[in-house]
């Protein structure tokens, strides 16, 4: 989970909003609206080497789902295999059977 979260934060670093705790208090609604409506990541600096990361509930749930999906080596291998099949266009489509 921690490696994925670090990777997620690193990849999205350019899209992150940053602010001080004082500015956040002044415009809390604006910042939280940006996080929830625009899928922004917000970093609130709280001093030397201290801060808080704010993400939307949807983003948090997505991170937890990904962590769960990658929690076992078997699931990770299945997902990697499925991704490779999609990339190489060797996947196939099946019709659902009406009952």
C-alpha cells in the first residue's frame, strides 16, 4: 500500500495544490471544493517537515480498492496478465447467456 501511495503521490505531484494551514483556514470551502470536484490532491504545509494530504473520498476508496486487489501475489499476477492481454489485443469477448 505504501509503495503504491508513494507512486500515486509522485505521479500526481504536478497536479497537487499546496497551501499553508493559515490560507487553508481562510478558504476552506474553496480548497475542499477543488479536491472533491476536480479530483485535486491538496497538501497543507504545517511547518518544517510536517504536512497533511487531503484527497477526495472517491480517490481514497479507489486507493483502498487497488491496495486490496494487489494484496496477494495471485491477484497481482492475474491483473498483470489481464493488462498484458488487453495491450496485446489477445483478449476476446463473450456474449452473456439469457436465462
